[in-house]
C-alpha cells in the first residue's frame, strides 16, 4: 500500500471518521485505553466502522511514527449500499447484473474480477464486510482502475444481502461444481446476480441455500476447478452473450 492509504493517530482517525472519509478498517492496538481512545471507540460504533485489534508490532511495521496505537486504512473508493444501489438501477430502467463474492480473500483475484466486471457491464459487486477482500490500492491497481468505475457494496451480512437481491426480483445464480446445470443453460437475460465463492471452500452453505440456480462449468482435463477470477469471467461473458443476443 501507498503511504497515503493510512491515517495515523487517535485524533486524526476520529476527525477522518467524522468527516465522512471512506475508511476500509481501523487497526487498534490490543491494550489501547484512555479517554481519547474511548472517544474513538464511540465514533467507531456510531459510524459502524470496521475494526481489528492487533499487536503493537503490526502497527510498527506499518509506520514508526507516533501512531498512538491506531492506524486507519483508507479505501480509495466510497462503498455503496445495496439497499440504495438496487432501487436506483431499477429507477434508471436498467436490467440489474450483479456479482456477489462470498469470502474471496485474494486481492489479485478481486482485481481481475473487477476488471472483467467493468468490461462486461456489471452494475455492482457485493462483498461481505468481514473475512473478505476489500477495495485497496493493490486491488485497484490489479483491476487496471476498473474498481473506480464498478460500484462495490460492502455489506455487514452477506446472507441478508443475497436475500434482498432475491426479494427485489433478482435471480441468484451460484457458480459451483455442485451445480446440476451447465452454466450455459441458465437464463441470464433477467435481473441476475452471479455468486462466486472463496478460493478454498467455495460458496458458503447459507448463501448456497438461497441460490435460485446452481451453475457448473464443465471440467474436461485433470484439474478439478478453475481459478475463481477465470470462472467469474466465464460466467460474466455468458451473461453478456445472452444479453447481446436478446
């Protein structure tokens, strides 16, 4: 990350939160206490900022400046809310095309998916707040800048977000080797959200149960699965193919 991706010090982080700066998360020294720290904790709770307790050594690896036990990682983009993005798409007369990333953790995969999402006309990417990739400068760089253009919704509860998509008339398609249908046999011309799982465990059971259809990409060689960014590209461009023909 670049130096500009960080804000150091308790007061500076409080002011950044109050000003509405888009903060990815705040790293806080495990034993941090005191009146000013309590003010910070109150602001974090008020604004719903993601935090992580870390040993002092991790903060010192980021900077040797006087960080006071607090370092904020600044997001290069402003996250969207799905509850606001989805209605706006319908109001604009769009046919929503969404990507949901369930537990993806590799920044390079995220960047590659973001780049393909922009090229294929995806309206938004949904990621969970915890145990997931986020929009960092590295992810933006890997995406060739695409993550500046594709809205990213970071949701506290991914299961609720997927349920919201379904309740809003969006068909949820899970890409998984457990799928009974060939990915090309599914209709993507309707409002659709394609769910991609984590690199190691795939789509979580809770999200899998909410999928309207499960799509499998044929594996014809010796390896049992594709890289997730490649699989996402295959799925997205099948949707592009069908929508262009329509």
